[in-house]
C-alpha cells in the first residue's frame, strides 16, 4: 500500500509507515503544502496513495466518496500535539492490513 501524509501531521508518520514496509511520502516532500484539498487529492489519485490526515473535511463521504478515491485515514483526537499524534500512530499502524483500506474511510 502507498500513503501520503498530509502537512497537518508529523512527517514521522511517513517514516513509521516506511519502517513497516509501506511506501509513504508527505505533502511537504512533494511541495504541496498550502495547496488546495483538490490538488492534494489529485496527487493521491495519480499516485494511488491513501491520504493520512487530520482534516475532517475528508471524512465527509458525500463530498469525498471513499469509493472514488484511494482511501483516507482521518485522525480526530482532542489533543493534537506532536508527541500524542506519533504515539497514537505507532499504536494504530499495527491495524493497517487487518482490514481493507483502499477505497475506504
């Protein structure tokens, strides 16, 4: 599976995914920071990458039907500091692969 980590998440997410054998890049690495959601989604579609983000807009299945996109992982937690996010992702990453992510939210 291939992933794109949004600019609102620590870049370490991509490192954690890569360490697990997945292909991962970041919005920042691809110089897409500050670009519109549509531009980021276009890149995800071209590259067939699941978007990992904090942006709740992508959880709107009417606006972004998962079946039409490579997939989304949207994190929503009350405290979003770097240490908490990385710790959460370290625990959550083991769930990847247990259920299909492609074309899902």
